C-alpha cells in the first residue's frame, strides 16, 4: 500500500511538471492566441492549450462549424426511410477528450459568460434537456473562440 502511494505521488509530480512545461510551450509559441482565448469566461488555461493543440493553432479550420463537426459536437440524425426513427444527438466523431474539456468549459460558461448563460436559460425555459442546452453552449463558446481568433481582439461581453 505504501509503495502504491509513493508511485501515485511520483506520477502526480510528473503530471504537474508536464502541465507546467505544456503551459510554458504554449506561452512561447502561441502567446497571443493563448492569452486571447483565456479572456473568454469559461475557457481556462488548460482548455485554451487543448483547443490550440487540437485545432492546429486554428490554422486547420476556417469556421466554428467545421471545428465542431471535427470534434463531434454537431447534431446528427440517424434514421432510415420514413418509418425508422433512430438516434438524434451529437455525432461523437472525433476526440472525446476535447469534447469532455469543452463540456466542463460549458458548465463554467453557463454561470460566468453572459451570452452562454442567456442561451442556456432560454433553452431550459423552452423545455429542452439540460445536456442539450449545454451542447448548445459548447457551440456558442466555439463561435466566440473563432470570433476572437479571427478578429484578434480581446473578448468583450457586449458583443
């Protein structure tokens, strides 16, 4: 048991060092992009790093719609013909880790980001499921991210 605790402590220290190195690398190579993304309420330093890595520094995608399709957040209807109604939800194609990160970002954004909070409250009031509303918040966050990346300006809550 003591050996397991020692190994766990060692792994946790290594993880902390790796996270620090990742943050330093992100700050060195994508300093402007990294700082711009962190101005959005709901986007933390870890999620900003992950977004930059997965999107290739936002050079591989021209719109939030393309990126949401790439990571599997876009809506998908699975049906055959007129009589068979299948699964309706997100496509789940792509990296599940970035989806999980964005889900956690949406949880924070529904509280601290005014635009996301209004969208979430409006959808829940209309009778939508809370997770459906959170997926809509994820898409809203991605639109905000791409807007900031394309404009190069700091996030402003009024726009």
